[in-house]
C-alpha cells in the first residue's frame, strides 16, 4: 500500500496585481527617513512605504494593507488585505525562488 500525501497543493502562479505593481502606482517621493536601527523608509505621495531593513531585502507596504517583501535569495512574500478578491481565499502567498513553488 502506497502512502498518500496529506497535503494537496493547488498550483498557483505568483502574480503582481496591476493595482499595486502597475505603471499607475508610481508616485513621487514625499519623504525619506533613516530609522535609529538603520532601516531606510521611503514615503510616497500615494501612501505607499518602501522599507529597506538590511539593504538586501525590501518591503513595499500599501495603505490598504497589501505588503510585498522581496528577499535577497529571490523569495517573494505577498500579504493581501482582508476581503480582497485578488487571490482565491489566500491572505498571503510565499514564493520559494529556488524551488519555483508557492
């Protein structure tokens, strides 16, 4: 008797919704600040923040709660705001670059 996997993963393609990553979201820099712990935070006029905690990764945080983190190893983590219809019943997606899976 063969063991069956307890986990069934539905294939999912990492996507970058135009609402957050399209040309229309580009905005002028409002303020750049360096925090006491060395993190650099860039504030944009469209209320988006870009946080660079260690220089090798970056986090984009939007005013509605959407967050996208780009890691130095190529991994990407997306956290969607509550009630969004951008992904099917997922509040976050983690893409593992090395394995090319979510």
